[in-house]
C-alpha cells in the first residue's frame, strides 16, 4: 500500500504579499514625508537666521552712517575740543575751591574770643564778618590780628587765598553789650590777578 501524497496550497500568499507591499509603501511614504518636513524645518531655520543676520548688518550699517554724519557735522561746524579748550578745562578743574575743606579749616582757626556771623564769596574775594565782645583787658585789634595770622598760616586757606587782610571795624551796643564788628577779606589768585590787570 502506498503512502498518501498531498501538498498544501496557501491561498492567502497573495494577500500577505499585498499587505507586505502596502506596509513597505507606507513606511517609504512616511520616511519621505518625515524627510521633507525635516528639510522644510531646516530651510525655515536657515531663512530665519539669514533674516536676523541681515537685519543686524543693516542696523550696524545705519549706525555707522549716523556716526559718520555726526562726525562730519562736528568737523564741519568746528564744534570739537581744541587744545585750547582742553587747557581751559584743565585750568578750571585745577582752580576749583573745595569749600568743605575751607570751612573745616575756618572752624579750626576761629577761637572763643571772636565769632564769625557771616561769610560771603564774590568776585574771588572771601569776606568774613565777625564780632568781638568788648571788655576790659581785651585788645580787639590784637584778636583780629591774631585771627588774620592764623588764616595766613593755615595752608588750606592761604593756598587759595594768598592775600588776607583786615577790613573795616565798627563799635556798637547790642543788647546792653558793647561789641566790635570787624571784616576780614581773603583774596583769591584770580581776584589778585584782576586787581593787577591794567585798566582799559
């Protein structure tokens, strides 16, 4: 007796092949779409960077034009600092009077025998108006003389005011007390230069 002969026919083979082909087509299509989207994003990013760089370059070019125009204007109008202007500016800073230090020095030079009730600065002259109580045994002239000498000896005062001298003196009665009003004048270098300048 012979063994039975049989074979198996897969009727779904065509369907499987069709599904496989569709799957491969779909994968390919998705890959192409993903590549195109990625390429579009890259091109979009490059385009954005190019725009930004172009804008920065344009801003720099505009700024350069404005600076060049301002420089041309100053050069043509002469509104720039010359050597004389710089010298004048340096002289202004070197001739400044630092009043805080001057007031500190005055507070040291004023003693208990006198009082400065007013001070003013005009046309390069520092004027001190003071009073002294008149009493027996006190020589008012010596007090004002000593005060002037202390001012002259104080470099913080005499460096800016090389000439210091006594001015007018007046005796009067204030609240049943006899006082002597005196004036001390301190001349700055500029004031002395103005005094020595010949009249025109």
